[in-house]
C-alpha cells in the first residue's frame, strides 16, 4: 500500500473538485447553445402560428436566463479558485482560497443576488469538503 502525504491527498481532492466545476461549466455552456437554438425554433413557430405561441418564447427564455446565471456564477468561482493555482496545477494557500470563495458569496448576498450566492455556497462547501476531508482511518 503506497503512502500518500495528506497534502497530496488534499491536492487530489481539490483538483478533482475543480475538474468537476470545469465540467459543469462546459455542460452549462452546451445547454446555453441548445437553448439558443430552441429559442430560434420557437421564434419561427411563434411567427408561423400568427404570434400565438408567446408562452413558448417566455418559457425557453426563462430557462435560458437561469442556465446563463448559473454558468456566469460558476465562471466567477472558477476565476477565484484559479487565482490560487500554481504552474504545476497545484492549489496554494487553501485557507485563503476558501476565504476568497466565501467573500465572493457574501458580496453577492449583500448585493441581494441570492441565486448567485446560493450557487457559490454550494461550491464553497464542495471545496471545503475537499480541503478538510477526513480520510478513512479504518484498517
């Protein structure tokens, strides 16, 4: 059984969490593109129906706005966390990293941007869990 230092194990967990964030951003970007295509199709349907399908436009537009909000919030998180990454891909000053993400969350809450603050909180908890995990000590 290989012995891995606590620091390397923490790095692995936080890198994994960061990669999960990156994948989520990537997936949301694709959803945004899909909803833009749907919106164009809905516009055509709306026109073809003598402008009777406004509800469809509203529904797609609302969903698009929600996904865009999530995407933009996660970009803020990624940028904040990336500031603590070195050239080798390791994260430095993990306590400060968490404090920065928490400050980002609190700033958005102060601005009454509660949806964004909630998204940031979720990822703050994920990064905190990655940093302060307790390994399995059973044998």
